[in-house]
C-alpha cells in the first residue's frame, strides 16, 4: 500500500518567468533614469514583481 502525502506544488515556470521579466523591466526603468540599484531597490522591485516578500521564499 502506498500512502501519498500532500506536497507543496512549486510555482508554475511560466508564472515565474513572467515575474522575472516584470522585475527586469522595472530594473531597466530605474537604470534608464540613472538610479543606482541597491539592495532596497532590488527588494522592492522583486516584491512587486512576485507579489511576495523575500522572507516568503517566492523568489529565491
């Protein structure tokens, strides 16, 4: 008898790819305005793109 336990399903690759693309566009916009990309700016961009914080593991 096989017992199957529930396993968390990873985010769909397409959703991750679109979030990464959205983050890249936001970073490009910052660079075009001559802004530095520091850790706070990068975190804000990634949280916006993935709609989750780095603590949640959404974009590790």
